[in-house]
């Protein structure tokens, strides 16, 4: 009976350190000192160790795994390190209205309507003003 094939590789990716960990061979893959060549080793440089906090198990990947490194860094950095407030739109404070006082326009000039807009305001503006009074 032939021996069983080795299990397929599984990789953990640490986006902050830009390091892969091969769970089958127990090896780390990381960029060497030249910033171009990928290196394999049982240990990683001390400078990278402090950045090994959050990780993700890669479900699908190319061979070699670092071929998609640019995409891995983009996707998993955003997923693991983004905070909910990064995508929430910041709202400008609005001045509170009291009585007949209108909200401040924060120094933006009011655009005067022309043509059809001006005509419609004349036609329907009276009704709008009456509603605001009530």
C-alpha cells in the first residue's frame, strides 16, 4: 500500500508583520532584508515578532502563497485592523433653531435660484411659508 499523500499546506497570515506561517511544515515565510526575496525559516527576525498579533487562516491561495501578497495585505489589514468608525461619515454640528431663528449656514453663500427654479419658488413658495408658520 502506497504511503498517504502529505496534507495540503495551510497558512496563517499576519498582515501587520507581512509574514505567513505554514502549519504543515512549521515554517515562516517573510520578506528578506532586501525587501524583494521571500525567505523561509523556522524563526523570524526579532523586529517582526513584535508585529505578530492578529492573524487569519487563508482558505484559498496561489502557489507559492506569497504570489498574492499585495492582495492579502490589502484585504486582511482592512479586515483585522479597521475600526467601525473608519467608515462612518462624520457629521457637522448643526446650530439649534429657536423660535423664528434659522440655522446658521456656516458662512456658505446662499445660491440664488434662476429660471424655472425661481418660478417654482414664487408659485409654491407661499404654501411652504404658510406650512412653516403653522
